[in-house]
């Protein structure tokens, strides 16, 4: 399905065939651009950035690369092709044709799901607003900006659904997505992780590995939805989300690689005085971002998650591949619970443990990348493992020892001190190794961002 770039709002949903919706979105568009100018990447509007732009929604050959000024990037509305034979795979409506309109009885719940997902997209752009000023290389600066414009387009995807299917309520929610801001005391973003600061590039790489991975799992479960326009929107968004996680995994891996090079060169684990980020500090950053991201999955036992599943609004990861009845009325799932002084596993109703199953799938997926990071350390001749004890502790003990596990103010200040911009093609900051891969066959020495 080729995307029509001749229209004011690029799309593959025949937007010109719905004049009311087209006018509504064209009225929202300048507000989006004002938000981008105010809270998007700072001091970037005149830069020429080598960006990838979607030209179709097919799996093969869907991207076009060229220099673009980000305010001129063609954000739009892209859905994967419709399957006229698609049936609902789970919940009480299993086996029925998917819905092309919003069922009245599920209107509120469906709107809440779309708004919550939509709220995360501009939030991450706001969190990363200042990072361009301290980029470790032009390659990394370009990757940051690619993530930013795609998060902006993911916002468009959710705004389209709100405006097209929810009437006045949807238009008001679309406005609110631009009124809430990350970290704002009066109007914060809905989810806690999206109100945290992303003030350095190590945090950015951890964020794109762990928090964008949460995005992958949320989008994957929403792509199972019986509401077909939501499913089709999320399936295309997943294609772009893969790049965000690549930025995170490869970025952290390159930091680890450089740290190991410095350890070997200077025969010490404490590489701070040589401009590197030591492994214990990396571990603390990992602990923080992993913990914040796992919180995004919600309560272990959740009646809301059960309702979403039972009403066929939000499924599980790879729902069709799971070998059960996809109703879960009599099924159970193991959930860890706090019992007095211990943490124990308890068999809970599977329908109420939907969040926990998705979180477990997420943890297993995170583990794959962490194993690859550990392999970098091992291949460099070192053995570094962190073993949390998993014991219940008092608040007093937590306050006393939290800096052993999470980044202290001193750790954050040190990492921030390394954040010096490197903007000459082919050059890179001393705390991170150059990338091994290429972008559209362009080498690391390529001028990925042009300063005018």
C-alpha cells in the first residue's frame, strides 16, 4: 500500500474521502507543529538530517532515505493492509469478524487504551529534547532524530483513531495529548516512566532498549485487538519501533565495548579517570531503567487487564501462537506475591494475570540483549556479574543502600560530565565505541547531519 504524499497529511486511509475528518486533522496539524517547535528537539529546526521516511507499509522496501529538515518531515497516518477475512482470536468475541467501528459498550475502555498509548509518544520526544546538544557523534545524533520523528508519527496514528472514531470526545483527547507534558507538575504525562528525565546519552540508550521495548510489547498486544483500525495502526508502528530498540541495544553495547577497551588498556576496572563509564555504574543505570519499565505493565493481578482481554480489546503477545482456549476462564498463571517476609509464587487466575504474563515475556526478551552485552565483557577477558539478593527490606534499609543499586547523584553528575558534543563526521566521544553497522549502506564517516 503506497502512501499518498501529495496530500497535506500523507496517508494510506483515503483521508480525502472523508472531508469532515480531513478538516479535523488539518485543524490539529498546526497545533502539533507548534508543540514540536516548542518541545521537540531543541535548536534543530535548521539542520538537514539523513532520515528514513516510510513510502509504503509493505514489509519490503518501505523506507526512503534523504536529507530532511525535521519541521518539514511528512508525518501522517499509515495502517497496514486490511485483511477482509480476519477473525477475532481471543475473548468472548473469539471467532467473530473483527470490528471496523467502535462497539458502543466498549467505547470508554477502548478510548482509554488509545489515549494511554498515544500519551507515551510525544512524552519521549519531550524527555529527549536537549540530547542533541551533547551527541557523541553525528551517527548517534541522526539516530536520536529518527527516533523523535517516528514517535511523532506514532502520535499521529493514535490521534487519527481518536478523531476518526470517537467524535467530540476523541477531538478533546487529541488536544489533551499536546497539553500534557513530561515532568509537568500540573499536567504530567499519564505514565510515571514518561515523566522521568532523560538528561544524558547513557539514559537515552537504556530508555530505547528497555522503555521502547515496553512499547513493543504494548503495541504487540494492541495489534491483537478486535478493533481492526487499532490493530492495523499498531502493526505498522511495530515496524518502526524495531529501530528504536536497535538504537538502545547497540548503543549500550558500544558503551560497554569502550569501557572494556579502557579496562584492558589501563589494567583497571575503574576507568572513570580515563573518560569511560565503569561497569558498576552501567549496572546501576540498567537497574533503574529496567525497573521503571517493568512498572509500565501495571498490577500483577488486574481486573482492568482481564476486562480488556475478555472483551477482545487487547490480547497477549502472539496470541494466535499460544496453545490454549484463548478464553482463560479456567486457566491459571504463576504470579509472585509478597507473603509476610517472603516472596512466593502463587497460581492465580490467568485472566487476571494478563499483565504479569506480558511482563514475563518482556523480561525474557530483555534478557536476550543483556546476554549479548555480557558476551562483550566476556570476549574482552573480563567476568562481571551482578546478583541482586531478592530479599524484602525495610524502607530505612532501602534509603541507606539504594545508591548501591541505583545511580546516585554523584554517578549522574559523572556521566553528565562526559556529555560533550562531537559533531565532526567520523569522530566520536571517548566514552563510546564507533558503530559496526551502517545506515542505508552509509559508513560511520558519512555526514548524517548537516549544520547550516
